């Protein structure tokens, strides 16, 4: 297993296949399009936050920049997923109708219920 945080590109040749490496590459935030994970791409922003929340966050020594980045990554992921589902809604519905009508192409080869 690798210890480095750098992603592995699927085209790299490994003597031993490691599913964890493959998964880590696929779900790497930079690979998924979240370029904000790159430190050099950071940009200053002006925000307004409720005073009580800010005071409590400071008391707990919460890194506001990292917390906002994490929240944005999560929200953007949700929105991209929703947009993808909407863009592909017709194709998904057509596929589901096809499966309902004709079954799965692999049904004849299944060895389980």
C-alpha cells in the first residue's frame, strides 16, 4: 500500500495491483475537478459571519478557511451530482424502461437468484 498522498494515474504500471490506490485516485478531489485543493490556487475572500459563531469557532481554534473549503467541496459535489442526474435523466429513464421490458443482458448468465 502506498503512503504518499499523491494520486496514482491508472496508466501507471504497478507490479502489484492495489485497489485502494485505484480508488484513491478516482476519488481524489483534484481528479474530481476540485482545483481549490491546490494550495497555489487559493484566493482571498471577504465573508460575513454571525458574531457568535465566529467567537465560538475561535474558541475551538477552528480553521475557518479549511472549514469553508470543505463545506464548498461537499456542496459543489452535491450540486454536480444533481446536475448530472438532471442532464442524464432521459437516458436513465430510457435504460430503466429497456431493463424492465427486456431484463438485463446478463440475466442468462447469472448463477444466483
